C-alpha cells in the first residue's frame, strides 16, 4: 500500500474533519467542537500563513495528520514551528505513517528557515514519548501550563 504525505487540499475538508473528530473526541476524550469551528481551523491552515497541515493518505483514505503552527521564540529571537498535533488511525499505527508525517514537519521547518520545531504530548502518552525519542527528540526543560 502506497503512503502519500502531502499538505491538505480544500477537497480534503470532509475526510479531514472526520479524522480530526476521531483525534479530539475518541483519542483525547475532549468535547466535540462545532463543525464550523473545525472547518474554520482547517481553512485557516489552508492559507499557510499561521500554520500548515499535512495528511497521510493510503489508497485514497486519510489515515493520519500533523499540524504545525507558526510562532516565535523570544529566547532564540527567531521564528519557530510548533507541532501541535500528530495523529494516526489505530489500524495503521506502527507502520511508518507517524514517522513520515513527523519528517514532513521537520523538513518544512528546516526548509523555511525556522529556528526549531517544538511539540508537547500528554504525560501519560508513553507511546508518543517513545516515538519522539526514536525520532531524535529530547525532553525539554520547560513545564507546560494552561488556563
């Protein structure tokens, strides 16, 4: 089965929405946001000004996505990317899909002159932590807070 990793196209809206709901509601157990909000986020990322989304496609079906947001680092005095999401559907995990999505994000970061790419994951998501270490990531010195 051929895997294609590419940026999101407007024709992907319906399939990507389904995938994002699987990620938000089924995987992270968060409340289902209104479809208009999900579509608004996808459309903002389609503009590629505030971020970009990659999707993984096999045999015409979307099987994963990754989202990069563009930001800045005061301590680096430079622009950075933040990989906010990386998600692969259950039945294709451990088959290289996440690696290809991750590599696409790293490639974009480097080719577009960003100082670095950062990301966070849940403290109990040990599988993701092992994956990030395998991909060359290291645990940073910062703690994440939210309000």
